[in-house]
């Protein structure tokens, strides 16, 4: 299997931490993310430049960033931003390669998550993409509520595809389908991923799938069978968006995915010693 058929595994400590019930000390975040940087993940979704009132757990992102050790790591850093102001902060940090923007096809969730309408978010996205081009960053757009929503807002795969094509027209290189509240079935994941990959061949299509211990494998297999080679996860399966307004549904558990993907020959070499240290730290942090 050649390198083009290897998975890009995105580890998301930011998503794991952001909804945690108590504040995780800054030094502990630094220790954890520095350990993750040694494992061999393609990208680390490490923090966010968002309102500290909205997500207090991420108020120390800039302090964490200052102490990350990147010189011996193959991993790139991704930071989440929710508006132009956040992008204007993040673009000045040389260490950050990717900015991640949550774009929802649910009007209710877009308002809850970024205090903007879908149309306003799209206008902001245009400006943020201009900033990324100017400052040599890459923009990753997460299509939140990509498989449905619990609010009764209109949903159909065609709505997702229509917005994905508008986003692609901005020359954005990566779109990740987010199962924000864990509603997706494996059939949905396969169907929408396949349509996205077929209709947007110039764009890297990823999945950010929230799941349980019972359904992660079916969702992952559906994405892989559709040709998706970019997958997000988090050790211990911790995570979920606190702005969704319902119980957090955990992330795909990296600890389970790694051996599964390895058996399929889909991942690069992983530093097992560093991974073991990360698992130990995660058990301590998310106790």
C-alpha cells in the first residue's frame, strides 16, 4: 500500500478538553499535547481562539502554544476559530498550520456555536480564507450537524452538498463532515462521504465522527469504504461540543482506532512508547 492510501489521523485534545467539567491546569495541557506531538499523528487539534466566556477551558490556548515542542515532531498544529477576530489572532502564530472553522448546516446550531446565521458565517468564511491565503495558513472547514440535528432545522444530504460546493468554490482544500451530536448511522456516513468524495475530487474530505463504544467501528468502516482517508479521534473517546445543548457524545476513540487501522495497513508507524505515555496522561486528566 503506498503512502497515498494511508490515513491522516487527526488527534483532537481540544475537543476532548473543551467540555470537561473542571479546568485542566495549563501545565497539564502542555505536558499532554507535547506527548501527543511525539506519537506520529498527522495533525493535533490542540486549542482554539474563541471567546473565553463561551469556552473557558480554552482561555489559555496562547499560553499552551508558547510551550509546545515542535522541532522533533512530524505533527502539524490545528486551531479552531469561530469568527474573523479569532482568525486574526491565530494567523500570527507561525507554529499553527491549519485553522479550523465550524460551519453548520443547522441555523440553530450556527447561532449557538458562533452567534451568527449560516449566511453570515459564510461571509466570514470568505474573509478568513483570504487571511489564510495571505498568511500561508490552510483552512479546514468542519460541516457541523452534517448528518442531521436535534433542533428540527431542515436537513437533507442535498443541503450539505450544496454548501460543500459553495465552500469548495472558495478554494478551500479540506472539508470534514462532523457528526456533531452522534446522530449519524453508518449508512449515512457512507452515503454522504461517498457523494462528497465523488462530487468534490479536488478537496480532501474528512470525517469527525462522534460515536459510542458500540457504533464507532461501523461508522469508521463506512467512511473508509467510501474512500475517506482523513479521520479525527481523541484518546479515551472523550469529547463533544458544549454548545450543542445536549449530552456530549464522545469522539471516535483513537485508542481503539489505532490497532484497527494498523491491521488494515492504513497508518504510518506510531511511536508506541509515546502513545502509552499519552494514554496514561489521558487517564489522569480525564479521571
